[in-house]
C-alpha cells in the first residue's frame, strides 16, 4: 500500500494463560509460529515500516522475525499502551497512519486490513477500530457507543459492569491511528485497575472526549477476530486455519478425501490431481508433485520432496528425503535422509536406518531398484540401479550394492543373478 503507513506489532506478552515456558507468539498454528501469520500479513499488505515490540523471552522471538522488521524491547510488561509507546522512538520522523496488530491474532485476512486502512485514510479519522459482533464476547474488550451511536470508548472485560458485559460488539485489538493523535492520547493514558496496566484501548475514550473522529469497520467473518490467549483458543485457531489451507489446496486441484483428518502445514506445496487420504500429516517445507497418492496414515516431515506419480501409504514416515517420479511405497515403513530414484519399488516394512546413535547418515536408492519386504538399509549405503534385495535382508553400513545385483540375507550378500 502507500508509504505513509507504519505498523506496530505487539508481541511482548508472556501469554500467562498459555501456561507455557515458551512465549505465546512462538506457539504454532498449522506448523508455523503464530507470529508468522501477522508478519506474512504485513508483507502481503506491503507496509514498508514495521516495528515489533518484544518482551518476554525476546531472544526466542527475535529469530522468528526475519529482516525488515525493527525491534523495540518492552522491559516490564505494563500493558498494550506502554508497548506502543516503546515502539514510537523507531517511528520518530514518521507522519501518517499507524496500524496496530497483535501477534496473537493469526486469522486476520489481507482484505480486512486493506479495507480498514482504506476506510481510515479516506475518512481522515483519528482512530479506526476493527470490531466484530460475537454471540459469545467473553474475554474481549467491549465497544461503548454514545447516544448517537458513535464510539466513545472501550471497556475491558475485567473492568466491565453487568450492562457492559452484555455488549456483543468487541474490540479485535486491530486499530489504525493518526500518528500525532496517537502520541498525544498515549501521554494521557493512566494506569488502569488493580493490575496497574496501561491500556491502549483507553486512547479511544481519550480521543472521543477531545472531539476527534473515531470510527469502526465491522468484521464480517468473526473467525478473524480470534485472539489466542489459551490452548483452547490455539486449538480453535488451528482448526480454522487448517480448513483454510485445505480448501485453498482443493481449489488448486488437490483431492483431500477427508479435510477434517488431514493436517497440512501452512506453506506445503501439493500438485494437481494428487489425492491425500485421511490421517495424513504434512509439515512445512514439503513438496508433493502431480498425480501422487498419499495416505492414509502418512507423515511427511520437513524436507520431504515427492516428484510426480509417487504413491506413498499406508503407515509411512518420510523426512529430509527426495522421492523421484513413479516410485511406489505402499505399505508401512520409514525413509529418512534418503535420495530415492525413479520407479523404485519399496516393499512392505522397509526402513532406512539413518541414525547410528550419534549421527544421521544418507541412503541412496537408484532408479528401478526393488526392495523386498522388510529390507533394512543401514546408512550410509547405496543401492544401485535396478538392484534387488530379498525379503528380510539387512544391507549393512557402507555397503554399495552395484547396479543390477541381487542381494539377500543378513548381512545382505550377492546371489549372482543378474536381473537383466
Ligand atoms: C486485548 C485488548 C482487548 C481486545 C483483545 C483482542 C487491551 C488492553 N485489550 O486484550 O480490548 O478485545 O486484545 O484480542 O489492549 N502485549 C504487549 N505488552 C504488554 C501486554 C500485551 O506487547 O505489556 C501484547 C501481547 O503480546 C499480545 C497483545 O499485546 O500480542 C494483546 O495482549 P493480551 O494480553 O493478549 O490482551 P487481551 O487481554 O487479549
Ligand atoms: Ca489476546
């Protein structure tokens, strides 16, 4: 979007209600830290200036930020208003719109933020809030409106009276401010309630009382408002995000037989006419080609790359491995740190024993090799082109089975039958 927009991402909170060693924003939604989604949003809306406010265990959060994001540290967690204040020195000479995003809000969509910014800028507001109407507004700040139904403040749930608790219109936390007006209002925020926190939401009442224009944009899809405070919220966000990821893949030509039991990380790539059967887990940094069959019960971990026409499943785990086109592995097994060639047939129960207790080692299986059922390949090891292993063979460490050779037994030895 335009240049006169800056964003402040609030990510300093401990996330008390998560009951965790990890800072809240490092908890994962569909295979990515929660913070990732807000950063992705900032990138997609093309906001050039971004400051993230970090606090609790910031050394764990900072590596998740990537480049182009400035960092401000909030030493003591004194509330959202204090967090925004800590970011302001990084925006010293900036004039224009400041967008506030909360890092615990991973379901927000690009269109929504664009709409909010557009409304705010076109109407020249002092502040524009993203609000939503929830049947169960518990836990959120409630929007207060005056007799002309103009927004006149926000009350936090813990400070709300019974009438206010009945209000269904909530603050999503996402707010656009005119920078100068924000700065002036922040100077007047006082420590609130018994917790001695400074609420950013108090700026809304302050601006209103000074006669400034405060407006709102209402969120149609209330799922987007979900702020993650507990592990129950986390599971809910996962479910919603998973549905979005799966539906996006289906729209691109992937068949997902049962979306509810298929867990695909954000960022996994899957080609057209591939079918994913139930109870399959696909992590991030996984690529699957066209016309593949995957599952049921397959776990593709990071660094799994499947070319076109691969069949994998049931009960298979793959990690850090490439599997070339036309290869079949139809029944239970494990492939780790391997390069598997074209049209390889991997029998039931085959395992790459990639870990010797200290280190991981690689396995190479060349084109058209045929692994008999229950073959164990103790890495590092190489299976030549068109080579075959008999059922139950154990190919030991550093053994290189030449092209076309047939081996059997434990340890596997050649039986001198050429395959062709
Ligand atoms: C906040 C809003 C509430 C809104 C809700 C939406 C305030 C006072 N309340 O409540 O109106 O309905 O979000 O989800 O703003 N943070 C800091 N430093 C702090 C405190 C918090 O950076 O000192 C960050 C957190 O990391 C988090 C965000 O601010 O990303 C919101 O904090 P949180 O404690 O989750 O606020 P809520 O109680 O959910
Ligand atoms: Ca929250």
